C-alpha cells in the first residue's frame, strides 16, 4: 500500500454498509485513527481486522499531525475514520486533513456512506443540490440567526440535530421559516429507521408523544422562488455585483 493518509468512510448504522475497498484499506494500513476507539473496534471485530488503533477526536486531532507525518515518512499508511460516515464533513478530521496537506503528506479518499446524502435521497427534495449546515449552535439566538439567514435560500437546507433538541428545532423553523415542508430521518440504516415529512407542527405532534432517540437528519424545503425578495440596486452595488433588473443577468 502506498504510504499516506487514507480518509475512510464507514457505516452510518448498519455494519454491512461498508465497501470492499474500505475493508481492504483497513486491513492493510499500519495504523487506524478513530474518533472513538470503542466504536471503531466493533466494526473491526465484525470483519476480523487486527490493526493498531489510536484515538483522533476534536480535542486532540491537531496533536496527531506530527505523528501521522512521521509515520508516513517511514513508509506507513494511516487510515482516518469516525464513528460513522465520512470523516472531515461534520465529524472530526478536517483539521487533520488540512494540516497534513500543508505538510505534503499524500492523502487518499475511500468513499463510503453518508447520512447527508442518504437522507437527501429519501426526502424527495433532490435534483438541484442542497445547503448543508451540519449542527446548529447550541445557543438559541445563534440558531435563530442562522435559520433567518437561510430564509430566502432556493435550495433545501440540511441539518444534523440531537434528539434532545428536535422539538426545539421544529419550533425555531416554524418561527423563522414558516410552515415549510420538513423531512426528518432518524436512525438511518438501523433497525428502528424512521422517516417523517410534514410541517414543523406535524413533526412536533408526532415526537411530542414519545422520547426521541437516535441520530437525526433534518431537511427543510427551500423558499419558493416567487417569494424570494430581490436585493435592491444599492445592495447589489455594495457587493460590486452587476444589475439587470429585467432579465436577472448581465
């Protein structure tokens, strides 16, 4: 195997959802960096993979860069994985990848499952792309501000959310974006997978009756084109953008 850092996608729930290339990579590398070694060891044991395992999470990832670079310089290959899905998207790993790129460490990607794309496919809102915000801030004011900033967005908005804040998020979406269609994917690819679509009130009515558990992906319908507020000429001028008020082009 060529020396370098290998970004490896792992299952988001069902352990069978792993590619042959990912398995071969994990079996061949000399070191695996994991967000939580306790979670990754379950996957490795399932597929009888025996490799050196070391933690690499948001609190220590930058401290691992020198070790990774040294390992690769000595001819080693390092795999980077998170608890589920693709590293360096919403999970830890982005800072490691950026720092390794600056150090000229060869970097390879082994694509795999992603909760974002899985939920987006299930939502039926696809076709034109989407805007991914990941987890919103824990603070209410910051959350509402971010949602308000996306009020005129013409692409679906994709969010991750904790089960403990789902009802709060539905209320915030209703207050800032109105009664738009919302899709919620819970525990995707797992035994208790659940998908719901409706207005924020309808989603709240379902989940208010029980304890919400599991990981969640929330997708919000985009603003209707007819409701989009066109910036004034002054706003365009301030941004240094050309203006064609008749044809929306220049």
